[in-house]
C-alpha cells in the first residue's frame, strides 16, 4: 500500500507528523511526504525513517489564482504518476488543492485533518466575510469525496457541519496532534526568585501576543520582578506581527524575545507558567508540550484551547482578547506559588492520559483503516 501525506511547511512533517510517518513506514507501507520547497535537511531526516520527500509549489498565505492552479496541477500530475492508495492532507491549502486533485483518482482514499480554522475563517469586515465564503465553498468542493474529515476539537467540527461543508457521519475527532511524552519529559519547576511566564508561537495577532505584552506591563507595575518571555518565528500572513513591533515591546523592558528555535524544550523548562492567549486553535501543540513537561497553563476559553485546561486543576482559562483578565490571572499565579507544583503535575497527567502522540496516532491509523 502506498500513502502520500501532504503538508505545507517541510518542518511540520517532522515536528507535527514525524511519529505518524514513522508508524506508517514501520507498518510496511510505502510512504511519501510532500511539502513546499526543497529541504535537504528534512529529506534526510525522513529518509532515516524510510519516508521519501517530495516538494511541490504552494503559496501558504493569500490567494493567487495562477500559483494555486499550479499547486493543483502539480498534485494532480504527481498523484497520477504515483497512484497512491491513501492521501492524507493537513492544513488549509494542502487539503483544498490535494482534495481537488484527488477527485480524479477512482481508487484512492482521501483523508483531511483540520488543524484549526485559521485566519480565513475569522469573520469581520466585508473582505474577511468574503474570504470566509470563498474558503467555505472551496472546502465543500475539495471534501466532497473525502472518506473522512478529522478534527482536533468539537467546535471546529460543528462549524464545518453547520456550514454544510461535510456531513456529520464523515467526521472524526482526535485529541490534537499529540505530544511525545518521552521526549517532553516531566521536569521540575526552575529554582528562581523571579516568576517566569512564557508564550510560544508564530508571531501572529490572533495568537494574542499583543494582549500578552499589554498584560506584562500591567503585571510588572505591581510585581516588577517578573519575566515575560516570547518565542517564535515571524510569519508572512496578513495577521503577522513584525519584528519591529516586537522590538518596541522589548524596549519597554516588559518582554524578552527569544527568537525562533527548532527545540522549545529548554525554554519551557526555564519557565514557571506557560501562557497561550490565542483567539482560536485546532489543538495548540505548544500547550500540550508545556503540559507534558509539567507546567501550569493559562490559555483562552476558545475552541481548541479550552480542551487542554481544567480550571483550577492544571491551569485557568481567560477570555480572549482581554489583557486585563490575563493580567489578573498572572497576578494570581505570582501570589499563589504553592499551587504551581500541584497544577504542573496535573498537566503532566492529562498529557499522558489524553494527548500522548502514540495514542493519537493509533486513532488516526484506525480511522484511515491502516
């Protein structure tokens, strides 16, 4: 049996799907992983688990009819050449153009993993509402013949069903992308007189990083011996936050920017409390990683995020886009340090019980009949 997995970023094939690709390969399947651009390092890492890497043209952000047509045609031609038994796509563009290309395959099963609704589903002004309508229609066409559409939280599933994109009987639900609880092993809280908060993610407005910076200022006015760390790469999305804006936060002394990294574990281990004030998620991988390492969590009461926290047990939920509420909860943690260890251990328990990557991948393999 031959399986093709399609993503957008080459790094995501290792960081988010590496264990699944490895399990597919070890199960005796011929596995090909596809993503944007040539990447010798990723190709070599995939080769070590007996997975072949194939790049293809794709524009992750925005709409460009010429490039999008080239993406569809490249996938159509490659599927025709390889004649796969199963195609598995994740993130918006691979799902849409992979789904459309797969419709010309009569004996190929197509599965889509919805990892979040993203910027394209956030309604607002006329342009954003028009984008939502366009993406909804593209999803409908692309997923018309999908065998299963897999979601990481129930809210996203309900949106797709309510909008008529997919019938409920073809929907499945899994606990995010999972986390490797061995690689992200439990680590005791750092011995520091300063309280250290950390947030990680691509520099996007919808990640709530502006509210994080505002909350840091509020908290430091009351508790100046507090550190607020921010880590993550820039993103070319229309919602992207520039490095120039981040530098203005740094100049106030309230935020310390750590840049991008391929390994977030040292940063998570150096913090006391992990924060993700996001507006929407599929299932936030960084939160799962922080939970596995044993950190209390502050995140927002929105789809994807709310599934990771049991209020008062392993952290707290706060309203999205509310810097004052975020600051209040941060101050609570500063003034209740005796609760940190208990809540961190509960985070670890939840990571092992619900979000272990091997359990999640077993679900995915079963859904795909593998």
